[in-house]
C-alpha cells in the first residue's frame, strides 16, 4: 500500500503506477499495453487537438467493507463510450475490451485503491483520442484508448451537504440535436464560461435549461437533475442530456424503495413543487440541492440546506452497494480482486 494521506485527497490528478492503452490503426485495435509513462506522444496535427475528436468516461472502483475491490457498472460506461465514439465517427472499443482495460488498470494500481474506512475511492478515466494527422475536418481512423486512474477523496468530507446553484440562461450547454447526450470534451469546454460566471456570483453550480425554449429543466452542471415529491422520483428526459449511470441506478433504487419513477419533461415552474432536489453523478453520487436561484426573474426555489430524507436514503443505498454493505441484487458490481 502506498504511503498516501488518504484523508487529504480531493478530486485531482494523482500519479499512480500504471496506465492501460490500446491503439487503433489499419482497421483494428492493438493488444492491451501497460505502461508507467504518463505522457503521450502524438502528431501536432492530430484530430483530437484541433477538432475536438475526443471522448472520455468516468467510473470508480471501491475497496469494500469485506476487503474486496469492485468496479461499479463498467459495462454501462463501455456502452456510453461506444455511443460517444459513434457520434464522433471515432473507432469504438468493444464492451469486453473496455471492461478488461478497466479491470487491468485497477489491478495494476492496487496500492492506490483507498482503504475502506477512508470513504475514498479509485477514479478511472478512460479517454479515447482521435490521433490521425489531419488539416481538414473529417472522420479519422486512428485512435488511442488510454485508461488511467487516480485515488480520490470522498466528495463530502464532513458528511453530505446541500449546495446553492444558479439557473443559467446566458449560455446553453448543448443544442437539441447536438452532442449533449454523449461524453465529448467539447461539451465541457462550452460549459466553462457558465461555471465561472456562477462561481463569481457565489454559486457552486448551474442548472441548464433546454436550449430551444428555456422552459424545461435539463442538466445540472456535469450531473443529472432529479426532484422528489409525493413519493415520486422525477428526472428530466431529453435528447441533449448525458444519460447518467448514477441516475439510471437511482431510478432502479427509487423503484426498489417503493417510489414511483418518472422520466419526463420538467417545466421550470415545476421546480417550486419539489420537496427535495438533487444532482447525481459518479463524483458525488448525490449532491442535494439546497436552493436554486433564478436571478433573471427574481425567484428562489428553496429546498432547505438540511439534507432530505429520500436523498439520504438513496445515497446510503447506492454507496452501500458500491462498498459491499448492501446486497447487489441487480449485479451492478464487477469484482476485480
Ligand atoms: C454532463 C454530465 N452529466 C451527467 C453526469 C453523470 O453521469 P454518471 O452518473 O455516469 O457519472 C456526468 C458525469 O459523467 C456529466 O459529465
């Protein structure tokens, strides 16, 4: 085990021992390569550098209460990466290759998987880069798939806490038929301005509305939105939202816990009717939303800074599965070691 100050870890790059790579050329993927090199050498005219032909994934491995190490739903990340690759006409890995690469990355970096008691985890970042040289805009048939990892701290250091966010109308995250539903670097590049604007005003994140009409709730920063009311879990359905694997899992957990689940349009005004609201994603599982500020209209949707009961219950259940405390009845975990 590495001598790491686990308690001080945040969410940042941390050098580990190895990363896993595959190269695509001449119509096929290479065999897996394992390297300790943190750098990649590529041509200065590589497509990923100029035209954003780059996609990525994010998932975690957890050292459980029983000492076993589990990856959470890597097959779902694989399928999402395949969708992202298809959208950008990049060579796509197979599900088996993606999962095999993730498992190898975890095994090779076993000393960097945080101990159970720390509440920390190992974050994996599979990244697919279009590496072919190009000057004109076109699809490319050479790519690198690199899977690296970093130990990351628990998102909530002092227990779960609620956040305040801003409803964003100055900029949109994704166009109706754009790339919002796939995990391409460009989506994040276009969201930086909004995030900075929110930070400057003292908010920790932004809630985006649908780009066409600004009348419906869409994505919550780099996470999905959900609201709870009348024993119902409601989350927006839209072709420009990234299908969150955490949200998919929470929908199942909500159903298992006896809630009704609705995936549908959420008009902005409906924000006033939720008893609880939250953002969900791999990083935090659930970030409870304390208040949403609509500065353009002088309206505040106040859910209270005390973490809601349903958010807490769903969070505990999902983390329980990830850390091996709760039975994994849907077979989501892949046991690595
Ligand atoms: C834009 C966006 N939405 C939602 C999510 C949450 O997805 P997941 O639960 O798969 O981490 C992420 C994080 O990957 C994201 O970047």
